[in-house]
């Protein structure tokens, strides 16, 4: 535990769930960032205030929040008491990219049944041996999320969200977020002035190109840490210059150092390992 916060994170052996993240924050403020997965969030105490697609959102009255992949958002406590949240990061096998637009338009869902099922899934994911239950609950949750989003998935006139130069730059950053790219290289590839790229990207997504790339790298780093890889190795694998470079950005985004974050996952695994049976039984 770090002053003002409690964090627990682990990767369960359930297809479709990339990470489970539980946290209690009283002061930490998330800067604008993105994830490569769907963020399914419930808040147990307090409330979170966040911006998504340049609109202020929140988590009042026991809502369920679904934040789509690759769409920048931030987050901060809505009150001085902070908030306690439980998060599931779901892969696109659960919700494909056609649901991103509807989720941006309406990320906060008031659905007591859905919220209860998500809580039950968290309980199942925390217990070793309940993988089948977790998979079953996840299937029901994914279906209900699709039902919430499906009525608004019609594309009018063939319009594709995030068209134009900003979308092209995002595709380029996604392709090169590990090895990196300079703004000049991106400008040459996309035949656009560097300043125009930055303005277009920031206007379209509410985040600067370098912030987007860094948050993609941090997102990968947290997965590798939960796989048990050491922070120094993770830093290189996720595209950071060295471990201190990783630590600086990791703490800025998550409010916790990479090593501490990795230990929360290791502690969870050790608690869930089955005890050896006495000999002769």
C-alpha cells in the first residue's frame, strides 16, 4: 500500500479478460491516456470524474462505465474522499471495434443487473478453480453490453469515425509504438506538416501524439509486469529507454511504481496456488 492508495492487479486465466485491477485512490489523478482494451469499470465507494472525447463524464448512482480502446480519457476523484473501483480490461474478442462509436457516445450505463453480474465476475476471477463460472458470467456480461450498444451502431452514409489525417497518424503510431517514430518521419509518411499533424490529432482525440504513444507503452508494460517479467526487462520490451524512463511514466499514469505493481500480481498468484497435499493422501 502507498500513502493514499491501495492497488491490486492480476491477469486471470480466463480468455477475454486481459487484466483485473482493483484500486482505492484518494488523491491520484490520471492524466489523459489510452488502453488497448475495453475498460469495464464499477465504483464501489465515491465517484470518478473523467473526460472522454472532450465530454465530461462521471460514475454516479452505481453506474457501469465502459470506456472503449484507443480513445483517450483521464480520471480523478469526484470528492475529497476519493474512490474505490474495480476494473476489468476486456479484449476485442468480447466487443469488436464496431461498438467503439456507441460507447464513446454513451459510456455510462445504468443497469443494476449488469452491475451485479460484473461484481459476481470479479468474485469468480479472484478464486482459483472457478474459471468456468467466470467464463460463463463474462459471456452474459458481454452479451448485455452488446445489447446496450447495438441500437446505436448504425453507420449513416458510410461515415467512419476518426477519418482523415488524425486517424492516419493514429494508425501509424499504433504500428510503430514499440520502436517509436519522430514527428518528422510521420509527417513525411503522411505528407503533412508536423504542426498540422499535432493539431489535427489533438483536436480529434483530445491527447497529443506523444502522450498517446507513451500510454500505449505503459499499457503493454503493465501486462508484461503481470506476466512476471522484471521491470528492467519490461522497460526495453515496452519501448522505453530504460527502467527509470518506464518508472517515471508508469507512476505518472498509475500512481504506483512498476515494481510495486508487479508485486501485487505476484502476491495474488501466491495466495491462489493450491497447497501441496500431505504425503500418503
